[in-house]
C-alpha cells in the first residue's frame, strides 16, 4: 500500500492515527485491531475490526473478485477544461443525453467544481463506486472509497479502500475536498455520514454533494431516503458544514416530462417483454406522443417549478 495513504488512515474503533502494514493486514498500534488487506485494498469496516466473520466474508469475497486495479483513464489531450463538459458526457456518462436539462446542469456543475480545486489538493470520493470522477481529478490526490458488493453491472476495481460512509477511516482534517455524489439516499444514517464528511475535511475545505429529491428506487435494497432542500440545509449545518449554495438540477416541467417518458419507456416493455413487437411499437408510440412535451419542457426548463427538481447540487464548507 502507498505510504501516504496509510499515513492518512486512522482506526475506526479507537481513532488512533497510526496503522502499520504487516502480513496483509493493517494493524492499529493502540488497540491491535487487524484490518485485512485484499488485493492491495484494506477493508476498514466495523465488521472487519470486530472480526465478525459472517459480515466481513462477503466483503472479502467481493474485494477478492476485483482482480485488476484499473488505472484511471488519462486525458487524451491537454485538459484545457473548456472541453470538460463534453468529456464528462462522452467519457463518463455515455448513456445519458446531454440535451436533458438535468444532465447538462450536472455537466456544468462538475466542470465548475473541478476547475475550482487547486493542483495537489487532497480529494476524497465517498461512495465512489466506479471512481468515474477520479479521471477529472488527475491534478489532485484522489482517494476513492466504497463498500463493495459483488456486482456484474459495476466495476469497483478502481477504489482505494473499503469503508463505511458513516465511519470513515481517516484522520481528522485530512482532505481539501470531499465528494458525496448520489450517495446520501443509500446510507442508513445521513446525519452520521455528513458528520464524518465534516470531520475528515480541513477547516475551509469544501464538500460537494448531489442528492435526489425524486428518483425511482434503485440499487435495492440499499435505497433509503430522498431529501428536500431544507432537510439538506438542516443536516449539513447541524453537522459542521456551512451551506454555500443549493441548486435544483432542473424545473418541475422537465421532472414531469422525464418521468412520463421513463414510465412510457418501461411499462409496455415490462408488460410485453423486450422482444415483443407490440411492446416495442407501444414504446415508440409513447415516445413520439411525449416528444412535444419533452421539447417544451427542455425549452422552458428553469422558468418555473424550482421546488421540484430531480437532484439538488450542494456546495458547503467546513466551519
Ligand atoms: Zn484501534
């Protein structure tokens, strides 16, 4: 393991800031708890600390399945950042349409965020998953952490370590920037998650979060919450992060059009099957019928209904 990363780690139980690497374990010097290192990635969770074999076994299996550490893809040319929005869409989210107001909003926000982070800054991506944002932070020291479960659909092989968002294994005031992007709906205890994010940030450090107000249930059964603007303000302020700005990703009409389109696309297919001609034709019909509404919603996007976005984009600083 990298020396610098080990130096930033702390024991999640006794909070001691010295861990030693030995025989595929990270060992806490104070309480002697052993955290296993699998394929170069330490598992720093409560189950590992307490040697709860039933709970830690699936994590070890999932981590063992991550055979190759994929390197974060390099920029294909000098990143002038003018192309960042294009990069974001073409490389990171190829399946999403950049004409969708909420995705183009996110492209703009991510672009602004990356530009504002100085070279060499320490960036922690909490719930990093596939570490897609790592590609945008190559001028920084980027650390990705998540809990890994066996998944054919997602490639977690770029994460640096396994940990729980509500018990981060890092020393206080370690990071300049913390990312919490579409994670808050998946954590059992949002309060604790924000408190931990604040703890590992340096004073004046920035937290960025992307939090859904409305989204269909996803990643079952790990989908627990949706948040209003005022709920976000309360949780952040209460736990030591001062809100610098909360913006909705799009207006109400786009949210409505987006959902009608989503329902139209999935319902007949679900009912008749993907290969059934009737289902496919019905889907085509619905998409065609909805297209004027989609076009109008796109055009009038931010004109009204700011209290009904799909996501909130949050920027906050540690007090
Ligand atoms: Zn300890």
